[in-house]
C-alpha cells in the first residue's frame, strides 16, 4: 500500500522539531518514505486531503496496567491500604486468562481512540491474554508479568518463589517476544520493593540484560515505600537499587515521586528512564521532581497508570494535567513547557522503550505510527494561535479522527477498524461483574438506591 496524506500541519517531533504548515506524508507499506514538501506520486493507493488537520506521531504510554481496565471505579476515595488489600488484590487475584484478554481489548479501544499506539505494561497476571489482545488490536506493547516473591498478605495464587517467578517470565518471553510482526515484546517486571527480594532484583536484571529487554518497576512511588526500604534495606529505594548496581539504561522507573536531588543524579548517571503519571500521583503519591529531571537530561515520559488510580486511560488528558501541576506546586508559570510535554508523550516514550529508531517522530525510514487531529471538529481547540500549546492544553481525544500504527489504519473518522467496539464494551461489563463477584468485592452505596 502507498498512502498519501497531504496539506496538513505536520508536527514531526524530529531532532530539529520541524513543523510544516502545509506539509504532506507519503507512506509505503509500514514506513514513512517522504515528509514535508515534495512532488506527489501518481500511483498512490489512497490519498487523504488533510487540509485544516494536524498530523503528529501517535502517543507512547509508558506505564499502564492493561489488566486493571475492568477495575475502573473500584477504588475511588479510599486510602492506599484499602485500595490495595480490599479492592485491587482481590480483583487481580481472581482474574482468569480470558479476563485479562477482554480487559486488554477494552484498554486498547480506549488507547486507539485517544491516539496511543504503543504501551508499556508493568505487570499483569497473564501475559498470554495481554499479548493476544495487543496483537489483535494492532498496537505495540512491552508486556510484563506482575512479579512478587515476598510480602505480607499476598493472595494464594501470587505466592511464588524467586525461581518460579523468573521461570514464568522466561517462558512468556520465549512464547510471545517479538510476535505480531514485532509489535509485541516481553519485558521483565518487578511490582515494587515491598514485594521483591534482592535476589529477585539482581537475577531479573541479569536476565533482562541477557535477552536485551527492559525491566519495568514501580520505584520510589510512595513515601511509605521509601520508609520501608530504609527500615528493611538500610537505604531508600533508589539508593539501595544503586548500591545493588541495578540502575541502568534499560530500567523503566514508574512514578519516581520520592527522589532526593542526589537520587535524581543517580538516574541521570545510569540513564534510567522515568514514567511520569501525573493524574495517578495526584491521588496519594505526591509531586515528582519532573522539572529537575528534565533539566538534568533524564528521559522523562508520560503514562496513565491503571484505571483504579486514574480512571482515565487517556494520554491527551495526561498531557493537560502535566501542563498544570508543576506550574502549580512550584509557582512557576514557565516550567515544563508544552513542547517538552509533547516530547515526553511521543519521542521520549519511544526512547524509553528502546525504539526511538522505529517511531516517536515522523521521519523518513520510521514506522508510520501517527494520528490525524481535527481542531475544527468542536469549539474546544478554536482558535489555534500556538499549535503546539494547543495540542497539549486544549485538545480532547475526540479531536483525534484517525489513528495509524505500522502503516495500518486502526481508526478512521472515529470508527475502530481492528476491533468490534460494541462487542468489547458488552463483554467488558460482563467480565468486570464476574470478577467482583468471585473476589467478594463490595462497594459502599454513596446514596440510597430507590
């Protein structure tokens, strides 16, 4: 297939951050072959006039729980321990492989409609279910199992030895890594230092290096976690990981809220990648030192986290929240600028998952992963004085008309092409109800039902 997208505002996110006001993109099979101003070929299979539209790279969601999609609304307005022990653990531990598949399909519906085509999953229960759904949806996924080899109160199905956890992950990697035309990849996961022995940490890093993949871990997520690390390991989470020689360029540190300035420097020195989850962090975690990390040259990205901590699995919303919170808590209106946020959601995300040579920007030779935005489809984005700031602070996911991954349309004119949205919504409701019944999860009535 040869596809021509012409007459658009093209925001490349390349190294020079070039923008073409009346630009075009030529796509051949799965790759971009021309960008900018060029003579149009006569043998195109599809020509789309994108006048009045904006084309940019699709989003990369670097920390999101696909298996938690069916848990939306289960844990609102509760403290962290109630969230974990009474809601999330009973939910996740009662999931089946089919539940994981349906949950991930529902997740993919939301991602595609919000312009995201690449995700990093820090740990679900069934990599098999996740991989099947990601392959079917047509997006990219770095998938990991939720891995724990210690900790109080773990549900029975999660009580595994270090050897068992490592063996399961190796088996998942051998089965699913580099499947679906390379769109599905398997990483190693570690849930948190609360639930990981030093042996698990060290051997996980060894295996990740052996297979050339990443390690996804919640790091310095909460104040209680840092205090726990000091009490049990003699140092804060990041300092302890540094002492173990665990920190490295293939580590994805999710949240990274409770870092000292010295620990930020440790991240910079070891090229650790950070997934900033602003909406999730605003619940109970705190304010990450994102402005400082950016100044230090750390690769900072954006993630949505899971539905029980955010409810909105939408990278458009995360960009907007990111644009506000750091200005607010620092009282600096010029901190974390729109162009930095757009990079965090695109090219930085691709770099963090080790695939910046494949996507994250619109450049010749890269994969055709992109979205088409119509700022004129509603009043929300009009007028457009600053096209970059407009995307970050004014856009809604409904302004995204088309989503493409690997040169294939996943959504056109707001209609999904790879998934049966209506059927998935129906199955999602059914599976969510069944999981809650099996897990005995009861939610209080906020208002008397008549």
